[in-house]
C-alpha cells in the first residue's frame, strides 16, 4: 500500500488533531482504493476522529466549515493557496433508527474507532488508516474481502440495508465499478429490503445509476439490479423487457439486447442512457408478424420509446438539456440510410436530428448493431453516412437559422419589416432554400429572396 500518495494536507490535519490529544484516521473509500493499489480512483479524503465536532471547529478555526454538526461532520480546509484541500472530518459516531430509510433519526458520539466502523456499509469501506505509521485497522475483514474481490455487508446485511435504502444499490454499483462479486448473503438481503429502497429519492437513484453506466461493463450492475428486484422498483418500464423475444435479426431478447448495447456503447453518459432506453417501448409495441411464427414487429417503438424515456428521465430529475439529448437519440435511433440519398437529403437529416446530435446518434447505432449479437459490421450501416455528414458539417453549411448569412435584424433594417411572426416565417423559408442549395447562403442573395417572400405575402 502506497502511503506516499496521501496528500500532505491530510497528514497536516491528522497531526494537528493528535497534537491536541485526539485520535485521527483516514477512513472509508480512499483507504479501500489504497489497499486496492488504485490511488487514481481517489477523489476525496475523509478523516474520522475522537474529537467532538465543536473541538474540531475550535482547533481549525476559520478553516473549519460546520457542514453537518448535528451528524458530527466538519469540513476542514487544509493546506494553503492552490494546495488547499477540503477534507471531511467526522467524529466517531453510532447511529439510531432510520425511519426514512436514508438518514439516522439520531446520532450518538461514541468513544472508539471500532464502534464507529460498525456503522459502515461494507467491509471494504470499514477500514481505517493511520497515515503517519501506516497502521491499518481492519475489524471486519475488509482487506481479505478486497483480495477476494467481494462486496460484503458489515455485520448482518439485512440490517444494513434496512437502515439505509441506498446501500443495496451501492452494492450493485460497486460490483460494476470495481468488477467485484456480491457476497451471497449480502445479495440475498436486497430483495428483502426493497421497501426501504423505495424510500430513496429519485435523484440519488439517478446518481448511482450514472456511476453504473460509467463502468467498463455496465451490464454487471444492470443484471444485478434485474436479479434483485432493484430495477423493477427503480425503472419498471425496463423490467417489462425481460424475456421478450424479438425476431431473426436479433440473437437476444429485448433485455439481453439492451445489456449488450449498453456495454458496446461509447462511455459517455448521454449515449449510455440512450442505449439503456432505446428499446424501452418494444414490449408495449410488439406484434406477431402475420404468417411468420416466432417473428415480431415493433412498429413506432422509437416514437413511443421517446415518450416513455421523457417520463422516466423526468422522474429521475434529469436536467432539461440532458433529458432532451437522450430523448432525441431514442426518438431518432431507427433511421435508415440509403446510398441514393442526395446531398440535400443528408443535410435535411442533419437538420432534423440536430448537427450536434449526429455523433452520439451514430455511436448509439453502432452499439445497437453490436448488441444484436449477429456479428455484423456496423460500418456497413453507418460508414458512408458518417463520412458524408462529417463532410457536410466540416464545410460549415447552413443547417439551422443561426447559420444563415442574415437574421431578423437584417430583415427589419433592410426590408422595413416589423417584428412578428412574418420574420420567423421568412427565415424558415430561407433555410429551406439554402438546404437545397448552399450557394444561396449569401447576404445579398438572401435579402433578394426575402423581398420576394415578403412581397408574395403582401
């Protein structure tokens, strides 16, 4: 374990506490990742101490921010200038009942580190390290579990998950991120505590799922969500796809195809969420194909899926921009390109989906083809379109009204038009003409066309 990667600010903070007679240990996920020899994964450094929150505030003065005094937590700014680091310092504590399934009703401060470690979620996170001596406190066998690549609850798993409903989803998320397995007893406790998980806010579910989808192989976590019932509680629409057969073009049912598509998708949150939701409407739109037993169609599943995705992402409290991007990819993922497309057709396609969405849409289609499980080469479907579209974008051809050589102010100043709906109508008509013939995107030419259009309306 490399102690040299522990920031000097952490050493300074722990030393200041100890010089005043208190214990201080680095604790939690940062210690886990040191034991795993993966220091690059560490984003935050947490310290636990025998000092009370008020004592921590007295010791560090203006550098101490009382971010959660009632829960024993103080954020200390350690170091100076550009080297200042925010470190969360928490007093040894025990926790009472969790009536809301998320936060303890009461916190009691305890005397020993061992009592504090007893409240942690998983053994791999119940490790404490003296940064000066390198002494590692491992009360619950966390080091051995890390070596076995196993996620195991501290104490009785059902009790841990019954206290905090998010812990079940965190177990699954860690399994995906770290590529660990979940201890059988810990895994078995998840279906028994789903009612507690149901109390977790949708924002927190979203954040955990973002981390699952950012894993090298998201299907590890998604499959565990399906197996334990977490998926049916969080995203019941996706659970409808379990075992839903498709047709000769797919080797997998809808759910297995979704998993394969997500794994094949570029590791970008928008693309991976679109991959997760792109076929969400297939169970609801499936119809038997007449005269072909075992074959099914999924008419308009892209459009129905866009509406379903909109509702799901609103429920998960996604920001509007991200939600719109994901829904747009779901809505447009069933495009069919033909070499007969003219250059104007390519431009109209880019206008319809939005030039910025083209790259993510191609990423989604590539993953979708791989996810069929038939060993097809995605370039056969998207290669030529990608080349032609990229050439169009590189030429900076007008694909939206803002790309035109004139705008509303020009129409007001040159044509004497008053602000109103007619301006938008003229600009939309000009864009249509320019899409057909990019050479028309010239100020004087567009003004002449605008006069014609305005005259025809008078």
